[in-house]
């Protein structure tokens, strides 16, 4: 199915899809023996985060999140936000960057909006988090490929 599309576009699309994000793009890039294609996946993931941030702003997701977490927890979040803005941004970078299930820019932007982190900080956290995730995936996959080629 993907054979009709050029490989950079496929990598870009894998980077923008919620489940795979930059991790799926990295796996695709190594499967076609062109790790440079990860750059297109990184760009696709960052573009997806910007679109998602715009969507969450239109839907006013922070108001919905405040209703979900309740008044008491909402006040605790606001108190935490006043004292730990830098910690929230670093936490978002780590949350987006570590390649675990249900982490990435889609859930990172949602968490950032619920925690009332500014849009600029969310964008910075997304960019750095995607770069961290792509570095982790690059080194993990290149080590795996080296090990596999060594064993065969």
C-alpha cells in the first residue's frame, strides 16, 4: 500500500500518526536502510504537535480538564504551576521523549494544556521531547541493527 508514496512522505506520515509518532518513523527508516528519513518523521511529529495544540486551543481542553480533575485537584495544580513552571516544562520534555506507550506529543500536549503550561513552553517541550525520542530510537535501533548484523 505504501509503495506508491515516496519514502520521505511515508516517514513524515508515520511521524504524524498518533500511535507511531517519531518512533514508528525511526523503525520505518531503519527498515528501508535510510536512517536519514527520520528527519522527515521528526518534522511530521512537530507539525502534528502544532496542529494538536491549535485544536486543543479551539476546543478549550483546559476547561474540560479542569472539570474532569475537579476543584480540589485543580487548585493543587494551580498552586504547583505557580511554583514549578520550569519543572513542568522539563517534565513535559521527559514525558514526550521517553519512548513508552501512551507518551509522546499527543498526550504531552494534552497534559500541558491541563496543567496550564503556556503554549510557547508546550511547543518547546514538544520540539525537545521529539528530539530526545528520536535520539533514543536512533541509538537503540542502530545498536540493534549492529547486533543483528554481527550475529548473522
